[in-house]
């Protein structure tokens, strides 16, 4: 690791194989905390290369505890986080709504690092208990249409760096990796990223797979559709900007999707929206993100998917899924 750090400090890049080996060393506790912090910091000071990102991805996938849910053909709705916007938990809310609309979801998530409340924070706050037991996870998705994969339970490397990431409290390359390393390796993915450069890297790497994917970056800086303006959208066959008009919605203001000052406040917003008791802006943002996932899997138009999602949200169907999952997880 010392040799790698010296090269990185000299502004050199490392190969895919070196990146993979470095993360293997970290996960095997062969690197001290100071070196790990330095290693993470380097990649906050310059753009990561495709080879480096791919090497880190390969290491995490190789080391993870895999879960076979292929027969359920699930989708993951996961953002990188790290956009600094402190929105409510949009992709998590959209995941439960997607499940309520008949599309199976394998939701990968973690505690918030640079935000008030990450996916795992809010789910834990509402009573969901995490597991890496394959039978339990299959029971969850079979009965409710969704299962939750709390990243540290599946990724020893993430667990090894968790205290350091928490101390740094800023986004690292682990944010970039999150959506790529779902232990289910679903064939459908809706991915939100925090900038256009990372979007380009994701598009390049995903083109080499057989996944059906949608990659999003809201041009106002969000890692999901915010409906505050245009959202860049890349899939295998599309590369264009989405606008609120594409969902028959009006443009909303940033403060209408604010996420609160604490985990408990975030959890209240989350449950209120799933019950269909949120604001119109909150409902539309969640339905828009769910619609992209639903249309990807069901091969229906975004407009049809949005109408289905919005109707189910107002009827509290997503909250029913949450209650069922909470019961099963306990």
C-alpha cells in the first residue's frame, strides 16, 4: 500500500489489477487506518479512472456474500449519494412504491455518510431489521416484492472502512461503487449518480454488461430525478434529457423535497409519503423515480408507469409493503 500511496500522491493513476489488489488488502485488514484514510482522500482530490473504478468493483463483487434471486428478476433503485442536497429518501421511497406496483426490488443501501439520513438509517428507524440470510431475503421478496440488502452485511471491505468513512463524513469512491456492487447483481438497475463525469464512467462499464439499465443525473446536482429541472438520462438505447413534462408534472422548488434535520424527521417524512399523506411535490418526485424503474422492467411508457405509481402511492399501497416487510424482518 505504501508504494501505491506514493504513486497516487505523485498524481499517477493505478491499473485495474492494482486497484483490485489494494481493496483486497483493505478488506483483509492488511492496511492501517491512516493509510486507508489517505487512500480514500486521494480519490476525493481527482477524478477516478475507468480502470480504477472497475478494479474496485471487481474486488467488492469477488469478496461479497452473494445472494441468488434470479428467479424474481428484481430491479435495484440505488443512488450513489454524495450530492450534498439533503433530500428526503427518494430512491428508498420509490423502491417501496415500485414493489407496490408489482415489480420485484432488491434494494441495496447503507447508512448515510455525507447526508443526514441514508437508506439504512431511515429503514432502521422505522423498524426494519437487516439480514444477510439468503432464505430470509427470499422470503421477504416472495411475500412483499422487496428485500433489503444492507451493504456492510455483504461487503467486508465496506465494513472495514465504515468507521473511517464516518469520521471523514464526505463522499468517497465507495459512494461511486454502491449501485454497482449489489450482491444480487440484478439484471435491471435504476442508478443515480452525483455528477456527469461519473455518469460517463457508469455508462461505459454498464454497456459491457447484459443489464437493462437507466442511469440518471439531475442537472441541478441531484443523484435522482428531482423535478426541479432537467435530468440527464442514459440507457442502452437512449441518451437525452428528461423534464418534468415527461411525467406530466410541473417544475418544483428544491425546498419542497428537503429531507429534514435528523434521522427521526427523515423517517417521519418517509412514512408519511408511503401512506400517501405527503405533499404533492413529494408524491410526484417519488412516483417519477418509481416510474422509470417500472417502465424499465414492464416495458411500458414512462407516462403509463407514472400514472400507475402515483395512483398506488395515493392509495397507501407502498405503506402496506413497508408494514409487511417490517413484520417479516422481525
